[in-house]
């Protein structure tokens, strides 16, 4: 009998909602805002993170999101 490896829990993000509330219309625009403060992340990688299709979050990106979106960490995730 083969045991299945449990799937890691996913985080439901509200990043797109916060982006819309702040007038950030695209992932490309968000990536530019992050790059402007020294946070380097590719557009595809940022998109996967926003859509919850990645298995990890980089702390520097999370901190950058809080800065450029002028929000708290908890604002970026669903309860």
C-alpha cells in the first residue's frame, strides 16, 4: 500500500482585492511598484503567488506588498 503524501495547505489570498482597492490594475504594475522599492520578482512568479499556486511566500515580497499596497499582512489573506 502506497501512502499519499499530504498536500500542503494553501493560503487564500486577497491580494487582487487589495490591488483593486488601491487602483493597481495589473500584476505587471504591481511588479513594477515592487521593483521600484528593491523587491525583485518576476511577473509570472508574482502571478502564481497572488493566485495561490505557489508553495511558499518570500518574506521580502510579502513585506514589499505591505509597503506598496499600504496595508497590513492580514489584509492580504482570507480568514
